[in-house]
C-alpha cells in the first residue's frame, strides 16, 4: 500500500513564501501590465482577477501548511516575500 507523505518545501523562494509559483505568475501578469502601460483596459481586469485568485489560493495553502506542520517556519509569508 502506497502512503502519500507531505513535507515542508524548502529551497529557492520557498524560504520566503509558501507558494513561489503563484508569486511568479502574479509577477508575470503585473509586469505585462506595466509593459502595456495601461493601453489595454481589459488586461487590468485580468491582472486584478489573477491577483485576487492567487492571493486566495496562496493564503489557503499557507494556512494548510501551518495547520499540518507544527515546525512550519513562522517568518515565511504566503505569497509576497516580507509582505503577505
């Protein structure tokens, strides 16, 4: 019988945030918005949706990590290093 085991992710951006892959996506969308200089108003809505959705998912994952692992690093943030 195979038993799935979870562990605390480490290395790279995992030392700063619980979900660095979500952080990378948010950076991609925000940087694209900056490059477009507000030329496409629809893109602003896409970025807003992305930011809200990924923040929600990252916060849920962060809470799960904290509840599941007693030794979870307290200084680690959910999505944005040193902030959120």
